């Protein structure tokens, strides 16, 4: 990489970091506003309707800082965020950062496995389908992908549990052990939920990649490559694939974002203590600081994935310049 | 890398196509794209294959490299390269043949290179597919190849991506790739059609130089008779998948023996100003080809035998073959004498201005950078009632932007446009509606300018509906009248655009433009999407309508032969400025600006014996974002002096009335 390129890349990264901060500030503001938009008295809602003692309510209000002017509340929320403080859970009195710190690695692990499975299925399957367009292979792959897209995750999860956990007793039906405690057990527990999520992710990605590859195979540069004597494998892997991956990366990024924000249903079915489950439980419990913190972290994940997609994009496509 | 002659001996042909048949079996029936085509190519020879759309010329070329798009396949016949039958080769043998013995370049250089890999990557790939050399050596050879196609700084340009090259440069790269392994035969499928004329001239000169140096035989496929006349030794004329005529180039142009060839030559626009003689009718539907001679429905020589019996190729003279029952009579026919010409002065040529454009400027800002595209920079002209003023220039010259601004389809950065005396940018309400009645437009592409979901009557009535003119009945009557005016049937009103051919669609577009009784018609390349035989019909129609309705045309075109036929006056544009403006005779016979001279010299003439000026412009059209200081043309001008680099030449009037923007132009 030349010096000029390095400078340009550095400048690009700097600008994107500023952009990220701006987006996170907007997210923080949005989370703040949404909480204040809950109809009625948030303190009353958090406490439940059976609590009527104004003193108790005032105490909670003071504890949450809700007795102060809105601007002060807002600035305090931002100031705490800036120091990495997401508040304290109302129910458990544990810091929200600690709760998220426990749930996040679980979700990360699950998302990573599921995403890898999605990639490992979709790239070869998309390639095979596009190269045998209109043939039996293509029909089988395309229709399986359609099933993957249309099947709700809980159906797939329940079917998987029934056969693999209950009937054949090959794998545990749920739960979670940290890989630092028992790596093998951790992996055994991850297989079913990761495959369930991965298959669904693969469904969308296969169709996308197949379409891109078929479009690219019809491009003029493919004809030119064949005319200079390039064999079909060189045409496909040496020319078409990289072009087809450009739009694929965008969709894969969105899928990765969805997985990272926690698969609520899958985590619940397999009793996995990830971000999705943390959010759902605390919405039921009306533990707003936790919900607030989790939403903020999830939004951060999305922004980060998008940033990575942009980097990958400019690497794949020289027409997209980093500046 | 030594240059070796790969051609076979003089007696045996290098490439031989024998009774080739290619069919596409589709759900809606079989398309016989190539129907018994035979020709041969000797070592080092240049054979032109000419035809209009659907003639099967490209499919024939694709068959030679076995790259016919699905579901097309060869159903009969053979293609032999130095005696080896190509359709019989295995996939591996084919791959080693393609790009080494037999290379091909295609029409669109913008899409023929893979956008995500560098030019060097694609060049070295082509080299290493056929030569056992290491990467470093291949890269050195690739740089040599880039140098041989005259790309400056070849070493560093290897690392550039295709999007960093202009269209002409990309076609140079494609040529470098094609010739990398010194093929015996190069097949060039419309290699210059997507390029501007001055770039076309450069590319033709380059092909000529390299093929001559390496003894490469060329099959040159094109629709452009002018390019054939300049480049080819021999010509095959194709129509509806069959060969109509084959002859040495000069003989074909001098004494055609097939009525189709004759018709093609006669339908070319010419300078004399008389009516063109188009081939009547439309190109045949490939699914329902006529019985007997495929050309008989459009042929003025057609007789009973032609409707029943397909004529075989036969020779009246050695080396000249023709597929026509009545070729003897055609050969004896002398091309018609020119009919009395109607020059501009005969056609009224009143001095009532319809459109007055003064110092028009149009900039397109580039983001918030402060930079801008200087699309039009101080253009002034006047268009009078009943005349045709042509705006001529290559891509990026600003001709279309100028025209669209005069229609108020976009607002100018500065300058004035007056239509019938009124400033069009000040018009509001009723006055603006009157302007919209008075000024209408016909676009280039009749396939995309007509809404496919509307029937023809509604399409033609739409301007009246928008303007609230007349009752439903009155509008339908007007639509019927317009259909007849442009040479269609009233019953066609109920049909939809997809049921018409390109030429008929352009007639519909013209009828729509005339619906509101305009006085000004802006024609933006109205015939450049049409085949030659149909183009003549539309040009004749435009001329007749101008005469009958006293229309003024602002006619945008890049094809100088079309301009020479239709225009009264011509404005030549370069990089957003008018460099020369004068009567048709002045511009074509006595051009004063070096750019006009170069443009005329680059424009191919369908006459192989024509004397040509040897002016070839070097370089590329500069970017309108950063136009050269002084005279905008100085970077490419063969005459440029110090003053041209510093001072911008004003558009000044010479004593004979011609306007020219050049410091050096003499009276």
C-alpha cells in the first residue's frame, strides 16, 4: 500500500469513527425519548398498579432520576453513557453492564456459529445452483432455500429438539455452559440452536447469491474471458464470484446484524441466556434500565457490522473508493 | 516474443464457414438466426460482414468461437480453422484455440472488462492462459502490449482498473488482450460502434497497424457501410440469416448485384439533398421468414419465381457472388440520377426567428466541493422558421444539454432562451402552456420513449389530454389524422408499442410530438437507433413534415452523413462550446475550424475510392470538470500555438457569414 493510500485510508477511518459516534448519540437520544414517551407515569408502570403509596413512588422516581428536569435527565444519561455506565437493574440491583456482559458473549458465540453455518451453506449452494441453472440441482437448492426462508424458527427448533434431543438423545435440548468451563459441552449445546438459525440465514443468502451469480454470468466481461480461452472454473471463481459477492456482502451484513441482536425466540426455546432473552425477560419485568442498555448495545452492534460491511465492500469493488 | 506468421499457405483458406445453420429453439418457436451461410477468409485478409439487426452477422461470429448464447446451437454446417473443424473440438481444445489462434473483440468496451480486476490482471491472464511464462515475464509482456496499443505510461497503467480508462482506451486494452497471443484470425464484432467518430478513427488505425504488422486476418462485423469501405478487402452482405452478396469492397460499392445491397447504398443519406430512396417495408420477423427469396417482400425486382424459389449464391464474375434470380438486371442498373434538389433557400428559409439562444451556460455542481461539470459554456444561436439547425458533436460536447435547456426541461445556470420572442424562463401559467404547445421533442430510443402500457391512440392523444385540448372525440380524430400523416394506419391506434418495429415506433413518437401543432421540434438523435434501411424512411418523413407544416428543427446528431442530408445550417460543438456555425455547404465543403475538419475527416464515407484527409486527432476529449484553459480544443489541435493555450478564441464572423471560434482560422 502506498503512502497516499495509507493516508487516505486513515482519513476515511477517522471520518467513519466520527460518523459512528454521531449514530450512537442519535441512538442514545432515541432510547431516552422512547422511555419518556411511555403513556402515563413511568414510575407507576414500573412499580405495578398495586403500589399506590406516593412516598414509595417518589422514592423510585428519585432513584431513577425522573424527578429532575428533562434536560438534566438527558445530559445525565449521556454523561453516564460516556463513562460506560448503563445504570442499575431495578429488580436485581446489579449494574446493567454486568448483565449485558454476561449475555453478550453468549449471543456473540451463537451468532458467530449461526453466521458461519449460513456462509458455509449459502456460498457452495448458491454456486452450484447458478452453474446448473434450470437443472434438478438448482430446483432442489432453490426450493430448500424457500423452505428455509418461510419456515418459522420455532418450528425448525422444535423439530430439531424432538429428533435430536428427545428421540435419539444425541444432543442436549437446551441450556448453556461457558466454553471456559466445559468446551465440549458448550459446543454440544450450541449445535442445535446454531444450525436452526444458520439454516434460516442460509435460505435468504442462497437465493441472493444464486441470483447475483446468474446475472454476472450474463455479463459481457464473461463472454470476453471465455473468448480469450478462460475455462469455466476460471470464469466462475476467477471472475464472476467476486462481482457476485459485492451485493451479497450487504445482505450478509444485515443478516449478521439480526443474529447479533439476539435471536429472541431461538434463545428462549433452547434456554440460552443471551441478549435476546435478557431483553424479553426485562420487558416483561418492566426493568427499563436493562432494556435501555440492551437496546443501546444492540444498536451499537448493527452500526459496527455496517462499518465492517463498508470496509469489505471497498475491498471487493475498486470502483467504491474509501474517500 | 517473436512475431510468427500463423497463416496457412495462400491456397487454403485460414477460416472457412460452410453451410452454417444456427437455430434458437424458444418457447414461441424456432428462430433460424443463421441459414446456410458460407464464406472463407484467406491469411491476412480483411473480410467485412455487413447487415442490419437480425441479419445473423453476430451469431455467425459467435458460432466461430463456439460462444453462441443459449439456447442457440449449430444445426448444420461446419466452421474450419486451417482445416480443423471447430464444432468437433473438445472443450479443452476449444479453450486452447480461443484467444490463441482465434481471438475476438466485442462492441461494448465499457462492459467487456471485469470491473473488479486491474487491466494488468486481465492482460496477464490472457497471456498466461496460452504461454508458459512466469508472472513477472507476463507482466513485462503485458506492458509491451499496452505500449503497442499506444497507451501512455504502460507500466503504471497495468495497475489501473477498467473504470479509470475511457471507452476508447478500454477498446485498446481489449485489442491488446485479443492480439496477446498473435492469433491467425481476429473476429471484431462492431468494435467501434459504441465510440465517438474521432475515437473510432483512432481504433481503426490501430487495428490496421497491428493486423498489418502481424499478418492477422480479420473478420469485421458491422452495420456501418462507411467503416467497411475503409477497412475491409472483401465484404459479405447478410440479410435474415443468409448471404445476399459477396464481393471485393470496391466492386461491391461500385457495382452491387443484389437489390438489397443496392437498396442499402441508396438509402444512405447523401449530400445532394434529394429524397432518399429507402428500402420499403420492415426487416423480416425471424420467426416467420418469407418463402422463396427472403428479401422478396421488400424487393422492387421481385417476380413470381422469387416468391417460390430460394436463389442460390452464384457468380456472374470471378470473386463476386450473389444470391438473386435477377442479378444480371440489377448489375446492369445505373443508380438513379439525382432529382432536383431543394436547398434551404428554396424551402422558404424565412428570417423569422423561432428560437433565440443567447450565452447559454449550464453547470452541474459536483457535490459540495465547489467543482462543477461545465456542460454548456456560453452557447448562442438562432433558429429560424422552417429551417433545420443541426447541433453536431461527440459525447460530452453539450449538445443534448443545450437542447433540453431550450425546452425548459432543465434550468440554465445563466443565459437567455427566447421562443417566438418570449423569454421562456420567465413564462408562467397560460404563457408557459402556449410554449409547451409550440415546442416538442422526439427522442433517440423509440423503445423506451413510449409507455408500453398505453395504446397508440392514447399515446398520441396524451399531450392533448395534459393540455386539456378538445373533447375526447376531437382528440381521437386528431390522433387518426396524425397516424395517417406519419404513414401509419388509423387502425394502428388500437395497438400497443411492442407490436411495432423500431421505425414504426419512431413514427408514433413523431405523431405524438406533432399532436399540439408545434412550430419547433427538437429531434435528439432521432434515427441513430434505427437500421439504415429504416433510417432513410424516417429522414424522408421528417423532411416532408417540415415542408408541409413549416416546422423548425433543432436536430441533434453525431452522424455527419445524416446531418448533411437533413440540415440547413450546422453548429459544431466541442466541450460545451460552439466552435463553428455556418450553412451546411460552408461546414461540409469549407470547414474553417480544425476540429470540424478533423470530425469530417474521421467520419467514415461509404466509398472505398474516396480521397481522405489524413487528419487523425490524438488523445481524448478532456473532462468537462476541468476543461483546458484558452481554447478548449488546444490539447488535441494539430495547429495549436502559444496564444491558443492562453486566450480563449471568441466566436467571430468571417466575411462570408460563417462563425468560427479559432485564433488561426483564415478567411
